[in-house]
C-alpha cells in the first residue's frame, strides 16, 4: 500500500467515525482498521 492509499484509508476511517453526516458502516470500519493495522505491522517489521 502506498503512502497515499494509507492516508486515504485513514481519512475515510476518520469520516466514518467522526462525521455526523456520514452513515456508520461497521463492516467498512473493521475492514479499514484491518488494512491499516496490517500496513502498520509490515512497516514495523522493516
């Protein structure tokens, strides 16, 4: 995942969690969290 993709996922997660005008989608939240945490683990291993 590129840095731009990572930042885009973080921004989407932030909107889902914090923007009252955006409908909560729990499945998408968990998917984004899994993708973000997997990327963080890969970077930590380097």
